C-alpha cells in the first residue's frame, strides 16, 4: 500500500478534528483545499495549527489531546503503509482484569507514562514502553465512575466519591492534598482539565449545577458560573417562576480553553427540572443556559457570550460534547472557530471570539404545543444536518412524557422524503399541532427570523444571541435542506 503524501495528511487534519469531523469536513473542505493548494508554505499551515490548536505529539497530556479537544496526534510513523503489521506489545490487566464496573475514563500520556483511571475510580501510572505499573492510588471513599485525570504542576488530579478533588504526586502517587467541594452539584464523573494553575471541573446529576475553576495548589474555589442562573444573574428571567432552582443544565463534559483569547468554553446539558427533561410545562422560557455553549473568562469566570442550540428543551437532546477548537480559513479569512453538537444530529460552528456564526445559523419556526410551552423557533445551521433524522412515533401511555432521566422516544435515521414528525415536534403522546405524519422538505424563506425587541417572546434574553453572518453580513436565509413541518 502506498504511503499517504504528507501534504494530504496535513489537509486531512485541517478538517478532521475529533467529533466535528463531519461538519467541518463537509462544509469547509473545499475552502481549506483551495487555501492549502494556494499556500503550500509550511509556515502558512503552521499559522492554522498553533497554541490551543497545536496537535498532541509524544505526549497526549489531557482528555481530548490538547486544549482544543481535537483528539489528534501529529505522530506520523503509523499510517496506511504499516498499520497491518501492528500488534500488541504488552498487556497490563489493571484491577486484575475485572469485567464489572463502569469505565468511562480516557488515558492520558505524559513523559512516557500513561495515567489511567479504572472502572472502580482508582488511578494507575503505567510505563508506556514496558506496561509495568509504576504506582497505584486506591480510592478511600468507595468506587465511582470517572472520565479522566488531569496532569500538571507535578501532580495528577482526580476526584473522590462525595465531591472530593484529589491531588496526587505525579512521581509516586502519594496524596498531596484533597478538598471537598459542596454546593455546586455532584462533581465525581467529569474529567478534570488543568491549565495555568487552575483546575476546570464540571458537575453533573443535580437539581442545579455550576462550572467551576479551582486553585490547583489547594483546591480552593476561584470562580463559578451556574447553568441555571439565580435571581439577578444573567439568564434568570428565561426560567418561569422558581423553576431555575431545579433547572439542571449541568456542565458534565470537560471544556476547551483558548489561552490567547483568555476564554474557556463549556457546554451545559438538559433543562431537567419540572418532573423530567421531557416535561417543559412548568418551566416556560428559553431556559438558559441549558443545551448551550458558554464562553467565559478563563481567570475570572466572567460571562462573554453564549449560544443555545436547543431552546426550552423537551427532547433530551442536550448538545453536550466537549467543544472542539480549530483555526481555519472561511471565505479566504482566517477564523478562530469552536464546534459543538450532539444528539440533535447537527453541528454548530461558531466564531470563538464572539459566538457569531461564520457559516450561518437560522431560527426556524417549529411545531408548537402550548401544554409544553414550546419555544416558537429552533436554530438550524445552514449546512444542514449530517444525516436525515426523525423522532420515532411511540405511544407513551402517561400524562408525563418519557422517563425522568432519559429521552422520549428513540431517534431513528430515515431516507430523504420519508414521512415523519420533525425532530423538533412536541413530545407528548397526542401532540396538539402534529397529529398527522410530517414530511421532511426544504422550507420556504421564513418570516421574522430577526425578531424586533418589541415583539420578543416573554422569557427570552435580549442582546445575547449573536446574529448569523455570511461573508461578514448579517442575513436571514435558510439552509438548502432542513427538517420542517409541511
């Protein structure tokens, strides 16, 4: 098999960036290809891959590989030409090779050592060359589900059951310090991210949760930002009454960080209050910052901008993936972008400086159900979904839809033109405005997608959602194909 030319490998990396591969590859490949062919100079390419977008190499020092969560390594000795010859070099059965427990943790590699959390939440340091265990830290408060350690300042950072943050000596595994962090939600499952003396820790599975930054020297809380803001905080008026108190909106994925801009990017999960994440009847409004990405100052936590991909979610389609950062050229201009998406089958590509949409995102009217207090529009990226999709019709048999913790109902992929309800149809057993099958089609130009302030619905947040743009101009066009009710 022939070796892939280095120029092609560089081009491939320009758009295959972790979970955003489909969106960026589909939309930006022509532009990136033209740019690379016109600018073969390595210095030009290096301009697009530096800082938080510089690829991991011998080290894979954090979950996601680099600060931009690209899950990419620049190591090039393994490729199409020799992958068929690869085989196992060693086997280390940590925890004796148990097959029970929940292991959701990704290993990180620093200076030839792998740092691994087991299905029980214990931490192992394993020599990457020989497979020999160098040290092991045993949890002292019981087993827990973990998603990845952080390594920095000569320490390895993990969590303990009961909302403890624990710092271990990187060389020996001995505990350096530990601290319990209460009052912000559970913080056991989320991967820890370390940068420049701070630990960025998300939270999960609580009535109300916050994104946190902790002092890496002792675990003290430096700042926080609530997923469901309280009275007097930005976004609180997007929750009906006191529904924010059980709003959920948990930041349960690790963030991305851009030190050059001084920003940290965090995604927040479902609005889970009012009986379930599928019942919006008691929490009217957009419900910020549920199903949103929020950019904040990495040192102070000050809010900078946000984008909400599911308004007033009732589908358990929270778009909580670790944000991916990339430096690309769009319409000939270098853009610093952040990509995120998830369960709704769409990727949202935003300028990470201000949250604007360089490829365009439109607010499109969707079917309504007054019982669910559904939001009148939902955002659709102009490049469309990565595949056609629908909600499976499924009798629920109860007044409250779905399971309190999981989605109603399942999502299925259907061919273009198949009749179905849309992915943003109301989610009750007998929908008010979607009682018959709906056809996926290309919608006509919507009216009112730039809503004047005087006609903004109650419960919305003014002057936060950034306008879409195309080539520097604010526009109001739809994409060429979207799932809409006919």
